[in-house]
């Protein structure tokens, strides 16, 4: 799993040669998750992410067919705060 990072900067400067990094304003950025698989497999992953509290099932797009027989695709767009 991914670990959350604070967005803090590490400095290698030992003196006052470089000014401290200014605290930047947080901004929001969209992140898209794509699921490819059989309808049943996609449903299982969506339910698992819901149980983990990550996304509501109705936040996902409707399943869309791909070029591969029996394969579907669903999309979820989440907004993350970048510090």
C-alpha cells in the first residue's frame, strides 16, 4: 500500500545559504483509477474499496466494454490535496 507523506521538504544545507522553502498553499488535483476485468471481478474490487472506506460504489462510472471479449472498464476520479 502507499504511505501518506507530509509533503515536507528536506534540506541538505548546513547554513543560511538557501532560504527556507516557503509553505506552499495546498491545491487539489484529480486522480483517476481504472479497473479492467470481468464484471464480477470489477464488482468485487469496488465492494472491497467501499468496505475499506475509500470510495462509494456510486462514485464509479458504469461498466463500459473494452475491445477484449468479456472485459469491462470502470473509472473512479478522486480529488487529492497536494501540499
